[in-house]
C-alpha cells in the first residue's frame, strides 16, 4: 500500500471556553495522491476546523496529522512550516490579495519564503497565471479584476510551488453561479494535471462534481463515499 499524502487518525479538536467547544471528534481520513475530494457539511459541522488541521495551520488537541507520512506535531516549528510550504497550497473564501501589488506579484508571494530568487519567483508566477487562464492579467491589481479572476489569482498563488495537495475553503462562496462553476471546473482540471484537490463546501451540488465526498456533522465523519462510511 502506498503512503497517503495526507492522513488524520483519531483527530479531535477542542477549543477552550466555558464550556469547551469540541469542533472535531475522532476523525479518521486517509487521502491518496491524485484524489479529488469534497468535504461537505452544514455551517458549524467542523469543515473549516478540519481544513485548518489538514493544512497544519493549527494542531489537533489529540490524534495524529501526517503529511507524506511525517507527524506534523513531532516536527520543530521551522520544519513544520517548511513541510507545509513545500507540500500544501491553501485557497480561502476571502481572496487575501494585497491591493497594492499586481496579480503577478501577489502570486509570487507564494514562494517568498522558499529561498528562491525574485526573477525565478516571477517566472513561476507567470507559469501559474497561465495554468489558471489569466496570462494576460498579470499586471492588473486586484481592484481591476472581477471576483472570479481574483479567486483564480488566489488559486495560482496556492499552486505556484507545485504542492502535492491544494485545500480550498468555500472557494466559490463569494462568487456568482457562473464564476463559481468556472472555479470548480478549474480545480477539476488541476486535478487532472495531477494535483490532489480537497474542496471544503456546504454546497452539495459542488460536492456532487467530486469523485469522493466526505460529510461532516457535529464534528464527526458521518459519510465517506470512498470507504463506504457509515
């Protein structure tokens, strides 16, 4: 059996408070290279918390999160950050583009901490722009782009380093239906090119376009179409 690119074993996440809030409970997920997955569930089901743990943006309270077989919690902070930067790309519902920078320079930021020269970063940013179909928009600033184009720029920033896995959190949430459909189509195409894609969404229509659906309810996996759970 090949090593999964990402795996969670008995992962629980509890946030302190009075009373404490348990956002995830005993989650087991194994993700193989090349998969196209939708994580679906209602608001408050734990979807975004799951994405944050998958992306190593925060640690679990208990359980194991492994990227390429490496236990993230066992790594020093700098090593965990390096692993995350090299192997994962994250796309958020909010585009998080810097208004004062061009689209090309926003994308190049994805490589800022990789020890790569500015010229090489710009070359790779241009290649990422071509992959998302915006090769002619690199010198535009975010305010000169539509919402759909801004989300494509955010996706280009996530894929610039050729990560093994791209995680997208409600990537169509701020878009109209036509722009949203185009973004889903782009993610499907990136998957065909070999990138593992995980889309977090509340939209069952979007999930239906993905070969594998994982459904969360009250912080638990209640259905996984690949494993037959439940």
